[in-house]
C-alpha cells in the first residue's frame, strides 16, 4: 500500500494495550527526525470474537461492553500521554473504523431493540483531533468511507485534482456518485438520506460499469 515500513506482532487479549504503547513510542521516534510522517495502526480488539476482561465493564458479563470498555481505557491512556508530549504541538490524530460492529448475539443482547438492514452497515466514528481544535459535529447524512482520504487532504489544505471516488465531508457538494454506495459479495446497497436500502437493478448495472472503467484507468 506504499508504506515505508510495515510491522506486525501478535497481541494477546490480556495485553492489548501494548499496541497503543508501541504506537506512542514509534510516534516519539519519528517526531525526533523533524520530518513529516504518517503513522497508522490497525487495532482488532473490538472485532467479533474478542472478550477482553482486563478492564471489563461493570460486572464483566457482556463481552461487547467489555471489549469496547477495554479499548476505551487504553485509547484514553494513549491520548493522555499524547497531550503531555511534544507530539501534541504538531500532530493530528485521526480515528475511524472500517465498518460497524457486527450484529451478532452479543450485539443484540446489548441492544435488543436495535435492528439493521444489513449486518455491519451502520454509522461509524470518524474523529479528527489536534491541539486547539474546536469541537464540531458534521451530519454527513449517510455518506460513506470513500470520503475519508479526500476529507483528510481537505483538512490539511492539500489542493489538487481529486482522483479518489469520494468527496470531502467538509463540502456539502456530492460530486461523486459513489458517496452513498456499498458493496458486499452479492449485495448492493445505498444510504441516501442516511437510509440503507437495496440498490435497484439499473443503479447496480451503472455502478459495476463505472467501477470497471475506473479501475481500468487507474492502472495507467
């Protein structure tokens, strides 16, 4: 994917905080070079199948609450260290996920009256944070994660031709037709006006045709 360095290590459920410790130490190391850097971490401890009771929620009986509570603890510890370090003066922290929590048995045990049209298609968090940032909440009205990179580039004032499929979430203009499209094997959905529904046959055909053209062009 173009990263200069990719590191992977086994993280056991009982010591998942080590991921954030490593993230912090690596950020301090890179910051000492006085060169801009992009550091990314993919954390899996809130994924389906995990039940971390190290810092569990209340009586520890709900695995869904446990893993998010545990993650929140370590993320909070990371942010405390971040705000007390030299990183805080010149670093932007971006937090998001690749999809919503899967609606398995634990999910419905925690939220029995909450239903979804498709299993893990729902709202996801997307935070941009740096020193002095003013709180602002933007209702993106169902737009998808294809807008992630254009939004970040917009935030750091990068002005160039947008070669991505999405648009900046800071703009109310929806130039891309893909801002509300979702695909899973054999399934096509839209989220116009924040309402998930099946894509009709015509849109599905147009979607597939446009994607083939896009990826064909992107090879050159």
